[in-house]
């Protein structure tokens, strides 16, 4: 089993502090007057002092709250790297007790009935010679197996993958450009004194502008001299007007920055690409956090179904909540697959394109079934998934199920290290949130494909919805409802 790759980047974006709660007295959002789950009074001592005084209690108290954890994974702070380094290494008394690989419980094999393989990324030459006249299904399948390389080809195929068009012909953006201008004009025309009486808009704008100025700032594309930070601001502000119910939620900028980069600063095309991406994942940004809570619950059930010994270990270490996967899901593994401060987002986008192609493939399948049903050729019911409608989830969408497959692939690569080191809850969080996976993209996505195929075609998905007779592990209400922390509230819903 390969060892963990910790990032040694000096990236201001990664310097975060999930221990800091905002002053309760400063709360002024619309949710404040009805939300009864206020943060507890803050211990005035610095976290490091509290940690070293009582490491177990402090770690569990801090890490068990999604509010603080979301602050950690999504918010910049100059203290983060120092705090992570302050978590003590394994002490000498534990070294002798570390298990050898041979003594660990074996990693169960995923019983995938069909071998999966990864291909080289689709390049412009291959596309021109083999896929220029191919069907959408063939293109989607090829992208699923390898992703895309090159901004030019991405600009050509993204509208196809994300459902803006059904062919690879030059896409006409003129109508969408006119609509974008309408949304942009709306927020630009709100007068300063009008904004003072428009609390909901003012708060969404404030959160977006605060995130914009710290989004990927070490990347050359977002240097001050480029003007691209202002373009990112325009994109996100227009999205607030496009979907005011969701508004701007912290973490969205992580999804927007690679898109604007690929479109070379074209705000209109970037905006509509971002809109299509958000249609797939907006449930992750709902105020209730029911979708995220459900995904983490299903991830733990997936671990238990495929690796019971490791599931028992996580329960023993109070990590069965799987909060370590929160940022993975919100940011779609972006930070784990970034090569460095100035890379071209290539690896992270290959992950995204694989995820998008799963959705595109399911859409094509549903379309075929619907046509067959209309023609009387199929008795199979058609139930297209609605990724945008807020609801209490009872089943993972297909795209969420594939996200869980990637999460599990990463976890399975790291489980031996965690078991050998006998990591506690604090160390498990640190381990999973300092992973640097750029060298393992192919292995992780291939294994994710095996897990996905097993889930969808070999009956694995059914295991997630079988109810056990044993009493489930309780989840406290404030794990997903305590929204009054300033940064956490912005992470969920503004």
C-alpha cells in the first residue's frame, strides 16, 4: 500500500482554522432569530494550549462539530499549518506497538464482475480522427475512461458533457450571453441605499466578495494584474441572481476558479458552465445539509459493507461520522488533486470530467428508456433524477454514488497506514485532509470505476439500503443544524 503524500505547498488557501468561532453577538443573518442552536461560549485559551492540556477531549470536542470542521476545510487562516504541525507525532511508547502490514486484517477485494481500466486522456488528435463524428454516448464513455487534456478540447466538449448541447458542433452562446447580461444588470443596478434595506442580497454579496479575494490567489491566472479576480466576482454575483434561493455558499468559488481558467476568462461561458455544474451539486449547499449528512452516512455504510474491520476501527476511534470526507464532497476533490499553487488544474479536472460523464451517461440511458417506453418497446419505468430539488434524501443519486466510489477508493488506499499507526480521531482527520494525491490519480479513478461497477451492476448498491436491527449510532442535532458560526453558516447557506 502506497504511503500518504502530504502537501508541502505554502498555499494561503490551504491555511485554515477550524477551531475559531465567530462572536455570537455579531450575528445578523435572517436565520439568527429562529435558529436555537447557538455556538457554546468560546474557551478564551488558544487551541494549542487547550490541545496540549487535554488532547483527547479537545480534539473530539472540536472535530465532532461540522460547524468547526467546515470552517477548517473551507476557510483561510494563517494559523492552519502551524496548528496541524502542533498535533503531536506518534509518541515513542506507541512505536513498538505499531502493527506490521502482515498483521493487519486483509483488505477485502471489491467483487467487481467486469475488469475496469483507465485510458490515456482524450487528446485533440484522437478526438479529430476518431470521435469528431461519434455519438454522444461514445464520447461520454471515452471521457469517463480517461478524462480530457487541453483547454481547447475541454472548451469543445464541456457543453456536451454538461448538457448544454447534444453534439460537438460549434455551440451558439448568443442567447445565453443575453440572459447572463440580464442577471448581471440586476445586481449592478441595486443602489447602495437600496442594498442597506436588502439584507439577503447584502449578505450573499458580502460572503461572495470575501471568498473571491482569497480564491486560488497563488495561481498566476488569479494574480492581481490579470483582472481575473474581478471576472470571478462577476460570475459569482450573477449566480446569486440566477439562483437567489441558494445564493452564494462558501466552497462554490472552488468550483468556479478552474472553470474560469479553462475558458480563459470568458465570463459568459464560464458562468453557464458553472450553472450546469451547480445543477448537479447544489444539494450539497442546502441550508439543511441533509444531502451531505446522508452522503456521509452512506459512505460509512459503504465502508462497513466492503471493509468491516476498518469500519469497526473508525467506530472505535469516534470517526464513524466520516467528517474527513466533507471537503472532498463539497470541493469535488479539487484540493487533493491540485499539483501545486500554479498548476493547470489538469488532474482535478480529469476527476470532474469523469464525474460529469457519469451523469451524462445516465441521462442518455434515461432518454433511451423514455423513447422506448413511448414507442411501446419497454416496460421499464423512467424516473429522471432531479439534482436540484431540495428534499430529504432516501437514496443517493447516481452522481453522489460515484462520488462515494471515489471517496472509498481513497480510503482503501490509506486504511493500512491508519491501522498500522493506530491513528486516533484527531490524526485521522489530519491524515485525510493533508493528502496530496497527484501521483495516484489513475489508480484511484480505476479503483473507483471498479467500486462503481460493483455498486451499479453487481448488487452492491442494495447493501447501502438494508436496515440493520442494531441501534444506529446517534447523530446530535447540532452536527448539521448549528449554523450560527459565521463561516460555517456561509458554507451551508447564506
